[in-house]
């Protein structure tokens, strides 16, 4: 949402401030056709120096400036000396609420508000001159669908040049959204958590990629007004969609949800520090179990980090512990999404490629007593043993239409075990029965029918037994 902009308040503030210069003018067109409005406060002359000490970023959960993180960004960019110029970019509204705050902060030479109302305004020469001469660019609240329309215009490269020279960038609400690697653009309307979980391909779930990718902030999707508007469910759906649609570089996506009044300051090394109520980082590190048009989302074990004021998250070296786990099954979350018991043991590395591990629980000698591993994250490493020469171990897995179940088992030399993949009725779909103790087994099957169904992985003792563990890697893709 845009902050209220009051032209009278702005004019009175400027007229009573002796050191402030105000210029209000439409740029590049006649007054009747004006699309861009420029309001400059502070010095009429831009600062100039050879180098700056950023980049630095502020990611705000609502549209207003959070002075704590803005001061941190200004200080980081200045490197302890001099002052900076700031450009505020808005897609609508009147007045200068952001610059009204920014010009009162130490180390600010000027603040220029640029209100752009059309896509081609991103090519306006004065706008791009102001942005390139700035050391920090702030995207105001409003409508991120207007902002992504500037993708491919000169403005995109101008903003990138500010970061490249050691300046910074930030934004609040819609301005927070546009600064992530993957932008939820809301061009099809605003999704709620209920809508997104019920159908992650609803028409309101639209995204823009390839606009900005800031150092250390790849594979992210921002969300704002987070707890107040109960947006955890929709951020989970954003993350699942990013992974399913291949929008990320490594099959993982990180959602960054910031509460109203909160702000993340991210320094040049990728370390984010929170000021204000709360922020959440949501990691999806495997393919969703179910994410298809018209179907509710099923996704096991989102990893969620909750930050409170003063806490940090390192986007350059993203942590592998300290998260709590939450799942969504058929669109229904597993309890309260905003709190959980964190995993605090960082000494054990996660399974290769993310995923999780599971040790069989006896008795699992039939389909009726199968260990249900559907809600685990994949790839999943299952361990167990053939305790007798007649032992059978069953594991239940849900597959969506088009998904492939793959199982690769390393069998110890103590016995010969065979691998079967079964349908929900127990029919053998495929098997691997290599001969000899210690012979590994591998099989896969793809669900071609519509909807989802339960499948079973069966390990069966063929010859011998023992307490030595087999280890099966289970994938769903």
C-alpha cells in the first residue's frame, strides 16, 4: 500500500526549512500530459566522489522508511565520511513522505522523489540522471505490477549501476517485493494464503523474473505485511511454485517475509539484521509433492527461520540449522505456521542435496503397517535392516500425476534383499532382484493417471538376514 502523500504538507515543510530546495515539475512532457513528477529536497547539487563503501540494502515490511535500517545503509555507503543523494521511486500517489523522513537523517545531501505513472517513464532521461547520480534508491509502497513494467527500460540498468558503484537499494511493501530475485508481481490480483494454498496456479499467482538480482540475494521471493495479513501460506506457495517451475538456479527457493514496521538491513557481505517485530525466511529445498493447476498444494517440511529484532540471517552463507519445520497437505498447513521448535544441532550435515533421512520403525511388515514417509523432504535416505530371512519392510509414498518415484538401495554383504515398487492395491509395478548378497537394487516408476495416489516401496529378504543396515535413496521428481 502507498503511504499517504500530502502536497500541502510537503510545500509547508519546504518553505519553512531554509536549507531545503524544492523543485516540483513534470518532466519531458507538457503540464497537461505530465506522467513523471520530480520533487527534490535538500541540496540542488549532487555529491561526487570516486568510490563508495556499499552495497547496502533495506527490505521493509511496509511502505514507510524505518530509520534504524536507513541510518545503517547511509552509514555503510558513506564509509564514515561525506554524504549521499537518495532517489525515491513511486508508481502512484502525491507528496513526499519518504523524503520527508530521509532528508532529516544525518549524512543525506538530497532526496528526490520521482513519481512514474507509465511503463515508458522508465526511459525518461531526467529520471535516469537522478537515479544514476544517487547513492541509494528506495522503491516506495504501491503496486509492484507497475514496478515490473519498468523491466527492460533504462531505469533497470540505472538502478543496477547504483549498487555496482557501492551504493544501495531498498523498498517497502511493493518496493520490498520488486527487490527480490523472483517478484510476486500481483498483476493478476492479490492472492491470499487461502487462495494460494488451495491452488498455487490460481490466476492471481503471477511472477516476474530477471529484473534485479542483488549480490548474495539470489533465489529469493519477498513478501510484506507478513504476520498482520497472514501471508505465510501464500509465501509457501510462492516458494513451491518457484521450485516447481524451475525459476531458481539450484532447485531451491528462499521466501523472505517481513512484518509491518520491520526492516532487514543487509550489508555488503550478505548479513541481514532485523529491526522491528519479526521476519521469516522460508526455504523450499525439494520438488513439491503436489503442485498443479486446480489442485491444493502438498509440500513436506518447509524450513522456516524466524527472526526477531536484532537477530541475523546470512544470505551469503545460508544456514543449515536453526529452522523449524512445517508442512502443507492438500492445502492444509500442519498447525500454526509462525512458530515451532528449531533444529539447533548444526554438527550433523544435512543429507546430500538437501532432503532428509528416516530410519525404519518396526513393525512395518505389510502395506497396512507401512512407515508413511510422504511428509518427509526429498531426496529421502531410508535406512533399515532385514532382521530375519522372512522380513519385509514397507514404506508409503504419495505420488502426483506426472511424478516419478526413484529408489536406489545399497545392500550390505550380510544378506540379499530385493526391491519392489507397488501400487496402492499392492500390485507390483516394477522390481529389482539382482542376485547375490550385497547386490544393490534400483527401480523407478511414474504415475501417469490424474490426481495423486499412495505407492509402496518394499524391501524383501531373499537370502540371509542381519542387523547391518541397507540404505535407500528415494526421490520424487
